[in-house]
C-alpha cells in the first residue's frame, strides 16, 4: 500500500489517509496562538509545515529526526493549492514512531492485568487484551526487535479463557512475526497466566533476570521481579562483571525513589547501580499505573503506566506503551497512546 505524501494533498481537505513524516525543524511558540511550527518531510523527501495551534490541545513532543504518523488533520492553503500546510484540530491523531532510524527498537508495555474486566475506580468495563493486542500490533508494524513486559501481565482473576484469547491475539502474531517476548513478574499473577507463559517459553517468551538477555550485539536487558514491601534489598542482586553489549537496560516492577520520592518502600537506583560494574543506560519500571519519567545521572527513568485504563488518580495517564530506541548507543523513549 502506498503512503500518503505531500503530492496527494489539496487545500481545505483532510489528509486522505494517515501520513508518516519526519521532523526536520521545530520553532516553539512563534506566536501566542501557536504552540509550534514544525517542518516535516514525507516519505518521498517533500516538505510541508505543520502549524501546531494551542487550541488543538495536541501533546506531541516534536523532536528533530523523529517520525510521526498523522491522521484526521486539515490541509489548508491558498485557493490555487499552493503554500499548503497542516493544521491539527482536537480530532487529529498524532502517533510518535520513534527516531528515523535506530540500531535497536523495543516495545515496552506494563501492567496489562489481563483478567481484570472493570476499572478499579469507576467500575466501567475495560479490555486489557484488546489494549495489549493493539500495542503489539504497533510493535509488529514497526518491526521492533523485542516486546518487553514490565510485570503484571495477568491479574489474579485471569482464567483459562483469558489465556486462550491472549495466545490467539497477542502471542500468535508475535510468533508469526518472529519477535520475542521478554517479561518479568509483577505482584499479580494467576494459575492460568503462568500456565500460558510456561507454554510460550518454548516458542516465544523469556523471563528476564540479572544475568540479562542480549537483544542483539549492542543491547542487553536485565530484569528483577517484584519484591513486596520493604523486602527489596539491592545487595542481594548480582549482575555480570562484564558484558559485551554497550547499552544496558534495567527492567523492574517497583516504586522508585527517583520518581516517587524518598520512602523506605521505594527502591533507590543509586544503591542498585553499585551492584553493576557498568552503567545502566535506561531503567523502565511497572507497578505504577500512571506513566511518568525523569532523568537520573543523565539516563532516562520511566514508569510505563498501564496499557489499559486502570489508574484511579485524577488526570490519569494510562492506556499507553513506549518505544525504546537505541541509536549510536543513545537511548530514546517515545510514548505510544494505544487507540
């Protein structure tokens, strides 16, 4: 299927189909009504400007060299069709696709809680398998090197029917695409879920630990399962003294001091880093159902948030996944809002 390009556009119409573009330049807040003016390049090398109006309530984090998919966006310009530009509205959807090119790409997903069927706060129906399947499809379409789950794949209430649908809609497409599924265990699980993971271990799934798994020749992922309460002790974890990969990613399912503040139950990454002779280049963590991120010692630290609506906090930040990209030994994290 051919991609929408600048040549397909006409003034005063919507994009005829989603358009994939790369950011060439960004001017932030050029006028009071404009959040940004973004110079974009389409798949054929043609340029077009996007005027990101403040009233559109768009939250895209425009970054030079990053790719985006834009849909349901107005095309404006002169009556002759010249000087076309894109003008997003509140109906416009903008998906971050990560850097234009990268050496390694990982789809990061957290807290799916398959088996839970109602929102814990509102009681409204939720569909965790649907959310996970859509995120995985995004990863397959992107051609990621692996899918990484940061814990609580299944909720305590998951039964065999949930496992069967998960295998059909999530694991089978990954097997067909040849994309591995790496995971750690959170603080929720079910017998049916563990049974499916055992079956998938022979075909697809691998449990992460502190020995790490090499995704490719450049990137290794380490994992630590959830530990309850104050029982987490960084000193009990031993990492390899040497690893050949230049980029190292740590996956956890805990509350972190660096994101949630000082608390005796929160893990201090400084203590955990001392157990590893190399530097972690990124830390991704589940357990918190709202996505959040910060920088720690110059590296990104992330709460993935939940992949389905589950947060009970006001202004919740969930039903999201992340694309972790490694290029020239630098780690970038791009948020993906699951439709």
